[in-house]
């Protein structure tokens, strides 16, 4: 058997470090067993997929040193490698399942689905589709179609029994079919869901091993059922341990730096990031912690992959990065690497207009602009809170700024200026006396400096986001309960009830 593995990210946001983590272990597995590593773009979510996000995936993975053998940009014998270009293939297979009686047309409306959720909540049951259209007669289906009623195609999941399969990492897994919904396979717009497209593509692209994160384990029974329904042999499943934040939950961009570009722009070495990520899911013999990608590929043993989740320890990454700097960069090359990182002519040319009229001597430059080059700013609650302003309110302001920028899908200085006015108006606080000092403190670690909004454009989205999140944490964070209340208020653009709590 020739090993064929794949990574299948969705181009719906920033390139996540978790994508690099799973891509890395697929690459290691393929290279060790002399197989093929494939990059496939799963862009079935047409409302959120963007060409620029796809390009960012390519750039981010290549920055880390991860290269693929087949993919949208390099071609290969089993293309196309974008799901949006394979729609007719999925439709063909969805209707094949209909003909076999393994799937059915479901005419449930959005209102009906909402009603099902409400009834389930009232009865204390798990929310899910109640299968009301599962057993329509051919005549009833035809009648609804003739009326022009839209439908989706759902998988007929067994009502009793268990799905039992062997995970190459976790061992024997048993999942009751009663806990699994009749999954939508083809949406009313003709586009597939992840589940159908994933299985069809893996089969047609001859994938032998599916190496993915633990979070997909709940989907595996649906995928196995699809393989069985088509009469295909399923690949070997290997579910990697999750990357966890400090709270013990899945690494989230709400509380952690997760964009690959954040690590690039903050001065981490790509080889250090890869080394660190392997430590998250694997143990080398003799507990060795510093090694090259080539070394782990040569000595790789799937039995050494971990089972439990791994704490994404930034301090550990700093340690690994320092080791890599010492061991792989000679002293006479260090300055060249720093120039490549941030002290290059392109970056400095953009920075000079911000400093030009604000320094009295050249010696003032670093004091004025040091925040562009350092990661840990000296942020304190006292710095972040203008006189008589409650810390919790400042946290609410900063979190609302993050949501506003995300909604704009723009993290430029101009977007931040717009967001700052919107949030100041919403919370009825003084823009110049409160909002501007807060943003200076978040972004620069001080209350004055170069032009704020131009600085944010130069600093970039990923580092700006992390600085805003760090400021919230410096203020004590926002509890889950308060976060839910704030989000509801933000969505309605009504936060008066929250302000009342501030006295």
C-alpha cells in the first residue's frame, strides 16, 4: 500500500496554528513511509470562504517549511483540489445514496428546525433533527417537489446499535447510533456539507490514513457509515490530541494567539514552531526535545503519538525558540536574520513617516517605536484605566472593539478608528478622553507615541489582536457569564444594562 494523507483546511479565516499542527504530522507520516502528502481546500462554506484566506493558508504553511506533493497550486492526478470545483461530483454521489435508500430528501424549514430545538430544550433532550421527513412516501416527496419546496438530502443513520471502529491512536471506539443525527449531506443550494465532500474526496483521492484532530471524532461514525453506504473501504483513522489553552479547553483565538502569522511577525523561527508543535503530540525517545524535522521524520513511530490533549505553553515555545537561535544561527548571521524579520528596508520605510516629526535626536527613536519590535508590553490595569473608569468597563470596550473589527473583516488603522467611534458611542463614553488613551495603552504600552491608527496598520492584524486580548487579561479577564451578556448586548447594539452594573 502506498501511503496517501491529506490536510484539508477551510479558507474562512486566519491560518490557525492548529492547521500547521495537523499538517505537520501528516507530512511527517507521509515522508517517513515514503508516501504522498496532499493539500485540499474545503471551501464548501461559500458565505465565509475567501480567495485571500486560501492564499494565506499557502503562505503560512510554506513559511513554517511545510510543503505538499499535490494541491490546488501544484496540481496532481486527482484534482481539482478545491471542493467548490467538485460540486457536480458530490451531487452525483448524494443522489446515488438516494437511489440506494441510504439517504432521503428532507423538507424541514428554518422555522421547523427552530421549533425542534425549542421543544428539545423544554423537554431536556439533546437538540437535533427529529426525522419527521425520513419516511415520506415517493408520492409525498413528489408532491412537495412539484410545489417547489426546497429540500436537503440527509443520511439515514441507524436508529439502534453502535458504530464500532479502531482508531490507530485511541484504540477501539464505540459510539451509539442513537446519539447521532441524520446528517445533512447536500444543502438546498446544491453544495455539499463537509461530511459528504470529505468522504467522497478522500475515497476518490485514495487517502489511506485520515490524521486529524480529536474534535472530529464525533463525526467519524457518520463518515464510516457513508463509506459503508457506498460500499467503499474506509481509511485508517488517527485522531491527534487537541491543542489546549490555559483553561484546559481547545485553543481559541478569543484567549490565545492562534494565527500562524502572529508567530512569524513576533520573531519566532519557523523551525522552532515546528519543533514545538511536534512536542504537543509526540514524544521522542529519551525525552529529547530539540531536534530537526528531518530527525523526527527518520525516527517517527506512530505508537509514540500522545492520547490526551496538550497544553499550548507559550513559555515552552520561547524556550525552544531560544535553543534554535543558539544552535542554528551563527553569531555572524544573527543580524541578517533580524533584518529579514523586521529591520528590513521595506518595514523601516513605512515606519519613518511615523517617527520623522516626533524625535529630537536619533537616540529617541527606539524609545518612541520600541513597541513595534517587542512582544511583551508593560501593560498594567492602572495604565489601561483612565481616571474613575471601572476596569470591567474597559474590558468591555476592548472586547467590543475586537468584535467590531472582526465584523468589518478589516483590522487596518482606518477600521480601528471607525470601530473606536462606534464603541464609544454605544457605551456613551468620551472618545478622546477614554477610548484613545485605552487604545494607546493596549497597542503601545504607553499613553502617547506615533500616530495611533497608522501604527496599527503597520503593526498588523495578528499582533494588534493579541495586544487587545492581553489587555483584557491584564484587567482580570471577562467571565463566561459576562461575556455572554456582553455579546448579546453587542449583537443588539444595546449595552445599557451592562453599564448600569458599573454604577
